């Protein structure tokens, strides 16, 4: 049985973060607006109704904390960054909320960076990856909307991101439409959230591998320090203390 997801709290303002389970083990989902974060949450949950989805970018304007049962860690859906067609003050508000979360979430074990399979690496995504490296936050790269791409294109995108992230691992192709990558993603998220438990389970046989090579674990905390970001990921992100 796959784990289940339950929405426990929605946060709209940085000051509301004090009521959120920031100390509990958690993995956050980050990515540009419209990349497919909420669709991924719904696919993991096996429902279309848990997270709100829209073809119009900028749908998720809050941070949504989902409890993963039975393990008890949290999957955290962040608002998308870089949505251009909204006011500057609105963008700043979201950026502040994301920054407040990333800097205060003591239980944050990793950030799954969602990247659109169809697009060449975007500056905002590279800035997010650089920030994660600088702060020593493990990153899992996930290529969304994989159903829209031919395998050759996916392989090229995987190689591009592996190079950028200086990782031995390939990003995981994922499709909320077909379900491709779902089982593997659950494994990777769980292992990131609860590493000790994953080590205990290490003797268990590996789950089925994806035929297209997607079974390689996606980029995890790279050892090599990255160059400083050209500009901040979502505004000015200060490393966590
Ligand atoms: N073909 C395809 N479309 C997808 C996939 N995932 C998401 N979409 C579509 O992409 C659009 C945006 O999806 P969302 O899940 O709302 O994206 P988001 O990242 O949560 O967006 P914000 O909340 O605005 O940050 C919707 O029209 C989805 O139906 C996918 O795997 N394949
Ligand atoms: Mg969303």
C-alpha cells in the first residue's frame, strides 16, 4: 500500500509558520509556477482532489503541509516561484513566504526541485539549486510532465541537470498524467525524510526499476560546492543557521 497524504495546515503568511510543524521531518516541493507541484501531490495521494490544480499559473499561493501516513513525516507544497503575470508586491509576498519557510524549517531534510521536462534549464531553477547547495540542503531533481516528451528529450534533459547539479545521479522523470515515476518518487521522498529508517530497509530488495533508466536516484546533496548564484532564487535567500 502506498502511503497516504492528509492536509494538516495551510500557511499564507510568514507569521503563521509558528503554527506549522517545522520541526518534524519534512521534504518540500519547490518549482516554478505551473511546473506541476500540486498535480504531483495529487498523483502521490492517488486523488485529483487534495491539492488545487489550475492551468493558470499562480494557483498555489500558500504553503500546504501534508502529513504522510503511516510514517508521520510531512510533504510540503510551496507556492510556485517566478510567476510573472502578477503584481510585483504579490510576487514579493510569495517569495518572502518561501524564504521564511526555507530558512525556518528545522525539520527540512530535502527539497524536491520540480523541473519542466520540456524546457531548457531556467535561471530561477538554477538559482534555487545553487541556494540549496550553498545551504547544504539535499536536493532531489524531478522532471515533471514527462508524458509530454520523447524519451530522447528526457535523456538530454536528465544529462543537462545532472551536469548543473554536479551529481552522479539522474533526475527522476515523472508524469502526474500517466503515473510514471510515482513509486520511485515515494521511495526517494521517504528515504530523504527518514534516512535512518531507509538505512534499516537497505537490505530489502529494490523496487522495480524504470525501463528508461529513471531508476537511478535523482540528484542528492552534491559534495562539490557550487558557484554562487547569479541572482537569488526567490529573492534573497539567507542560509539557515
Ligand atoms: N501533461 C501533463 N500536464 C501536467 C502534469 N502535471 C501538471 N500538469 C498540468 O500543468 C498545469 C499546472 O499544474 P499544477 O499542478 O497546478 O502546477 P503547480 O506547480 O502546482 O502550479 P502553481 O500552484 O501555480 O505553482 C495544470 O494544467 C496541470 O494539469 C503532467 O505530468 N503532465
Ligand atoms: Mg500548485
